[in-house]
C-alpha cells in the first residue's frame, strides 16, 4: 500500500473516532432525554445480573465481535481493537471538557448535536475500512447477510436491542427512540460522502506516486 494512501485511510479512521467520541459525550450531557439502545441493554443486564454497566458493555462487545467474525468469516482487523480502546478514551476526555447543560433546551441541543456527530463520525471511520467497532460490525453483518441498506440494518438492530433491554429492566426515553431511528440514515449518508472523498484523495496520491516513480533521478531533484 502506498504510504500516502495508508496515511489517508488512518487519518479518516482516527478523525471519525474522535467525532464519534465527541458525539457520544454530547448525548451523555443530554441524557435526560434517554440513553442509547445498547445502554438500555447494558443497564438491564446490570439490574438483573450485577457486575457493572461498563463491564457489561465490554462483555457484550466481545460477544458481538465473535459473532460478527463468524458471520463475516474473517478475523477482526486491527482497527476493531483500536476502536474498542480509543472510543472510550475520547468519550471520557470530551465528557470531562464539555460543560454540563443545566436547562432542558441546552440538554436537548446537546443530545441532538451528539446524535448527528455520532452518525457523521461513524460514517467517516467506517469509510477507511480498517476495522469497525462491535456494534458497527454487527450492523455490517446484517447488511451483508440480508442485503439491506445500512439505514434499515441499523434501525432494526437498535430497535431490537432497545426492546430486549427494556424487557429485562432497562430504561427507555424519547432519546432512545430518536437514536434508534436517526443513526442509521446519518451513518449511511456520511459513509457515502466519506468514501467518495477518501477515494478521490487516494486516487490523487496514486497518480502523484506513479508520476514520481516515472521521473529520472535528475528530474526528482
């Protein structure tokens, strides 16, 4: 792989994760409206089986990676493991520096902005194809197996997870519903644009690299 092309893909990957982490932090600040579908499940498991919400998030993530790897018939890429580590770090960092909204309008603004940023960041990092996080891996497995759109796969996944979490005692709010139906379309739109931009940048790097290779030593100096 051309070094310039590899750099572009990793740049998209890390920028996407940063935006995703920022988005999650914004939704945490506006959590009065409700938690994400997966957190509904994590809280439900915690209420019934103990341990901790964070530990259940890790356990569920590992199970999903195993299922997705078997379904896709491929080992997780290095980006999957980086995702597991960095997203949590970015969430904690942004949650620390962002101010707490004390009124409902600002909480609503934080939440909606967070959902949009989560979708945009998810599409950007997925466009690099360096490995997806557990939940996105499951989404991509659904897309591949059922030949459906990302919007449909993400929405069905979020709704099923939210209902499962609710049935075992997890809390559902209006924010949970918003995320369940909004994330899929935003990710699909962001992924499409990000892929086009990344492909253009990679093509430009490839052309420049080929032109450089064709030059003589004197012409390169």
